[in-house]
C-alpha cells in the first residue's frame, strides 16, 4: 500500500488537529503567536497535485508501472486520488503507448504542471520510439514532453545536458500567470500559495524605493509582487531554469544564479547600496532551511526592517527563528498553511519585525 499520504485515513478535522499538535510542540517557544490551521474546502483535498515525480518500472506481464518505492518494491499509484486529472491521464497514456524497457531504460516520470519529462537511464533515445506517445499527447493537457537522458539518475534526477524536447512547447503558463519549464518547483496548491503571498506582502508592505531581498526566489512568483509595488528587488536561486523564468516573470527585478551562501558578496554589495532606505527580506528555503553563513549574515550586516519566511519544515524553521531573534528580529505571527492535504506535511509562514 502507498504510504505517500499518511493522513489518507483521517477526516480533515483529525488531520488538522494532528498537524497543529505537531507545530505546537516544535514551535512551542512562539505558541502564543501560532495561528490555527484553516480548513480547506473538501473538494480541494483531492486531485490537487499537478507536480509529481514517480519511479518507473517495467513488468513483462503488465508493462510500465509508475509509483513510489518502498525498499526495493515499487508501489504503483496509477489512479492516485491526490494527483490531478492531467497527471492520472498522462500515466494512462504512457502505459498504453511507451515502448518496452528493452532499448528504453525509463527510470522516472517528472511532471511540473503542463510540462512532463521522461528521465531515461541511457545516453540517447531514438525519437521514433515515442511516435505512439507523441501522437496521443495533443488531447492530454500536456503542453511539452521532454526526454532527459541521464544514466546516473537517482537521488539527483536532473543533469545539465541530455535534454530533448520531443513534442510541444518548451514552457507553460500556470494558473497564476507565471511561465515555467520542465523542472520548475511549484507549490501544489497555487491558489493557497497566492493567499500566503498576500499575507507576506501585507506584512512586508514594500513601497516604491524600498529594497526587497528574495532568497530562494524560484521562478519569480514572489519577485513579481515586490517589483509590482515599485520596490528595488533582488532574487537569488540555485536553479538556472528558475532564474531564467524569474527574469521573464519579473523583468524589473534583478536575479542572481547560485546558492544563497555563494552569492553573499553580491547580495552584500546590493544591500549596501540600499543604505538609508527601508529594506525587507522574503525567504522560501528548502527543507534544510537557511545555511549557517546566511543565518550569521543577519547578525552582521543583513538587518532588514521586516522579514517573511515560508517554511516546509517546522524543525529547521524553529532553529532559524531562534537565530533570527538573537539578531534583533521578533516573531510577530506564525501562520500555518495546509499545502499538502491528506499528508502529514504542513507549511508555516513566519512574519518577523525588527525590535
């Protein structure tokens, strides 16, 4: 049985109660500022996931299977109720049309919105092998199909080379009007993510002439908001694709490629230019949270008036909030968001101001 959704057997109220209890323990230091989780409409809790990565395995008797690995066993989830109708339809299409494993060493399927990628663990693929798949794609809701030849694909799915667009367009526009490519990180509930950004924007309240530093900026969903209010905006992200699309989605913002800790010299120079103006930060790091050197920078020279931090790991958030408080920031509110219904995961937006 698939264990991807640990709360699949819980009613919504019981799931929210467990998540709130977990947050109350991990974020106990700021319990008086922790807001309750708001329930989502019941219809939103299924069919919402439009960004997935699935393992692929071939069976001589049943063909291609797509799902999650448990030890050495693949648990097929072809009709997962959490996946969007587009993802479920694509899986059916691929099972019906893909060539067998002999000569086509498919390892993973990655879907990001309307862009899909077949990650093949070999050095080259004959496009003619995918003729049947390509012929069926126009009615699938997929806008671009890529083959990524990556013999070493595993924990690291993507390499720089080996990409071929075999059908359709190289980019798509999501529900929030943002352009993205095949590897874009996207929040799985775009409307809820927009609500979180609205709260962050209300807290930061960037004005014309202010400076907003956006670390782990992705493909520009947050950058676009700060720039639209006339603030001088700088984003940093390690993904070349994300930076390329951030420049497209927020053309008036400046964007640097690289890990945030590597780009601190350029960030410091930009920050120093803002001396005497109002400055804010928006952070949306991975589960590992902020790097050590980045946390130290908030105590040395990176001293924003206000800060918003969207976290997918309450544990690393608690660690980082303690560090930020020691550097003169105060946690004003912790707002949890149920970005992952039916799972044990929860995101928290922390709003901080300088004392």
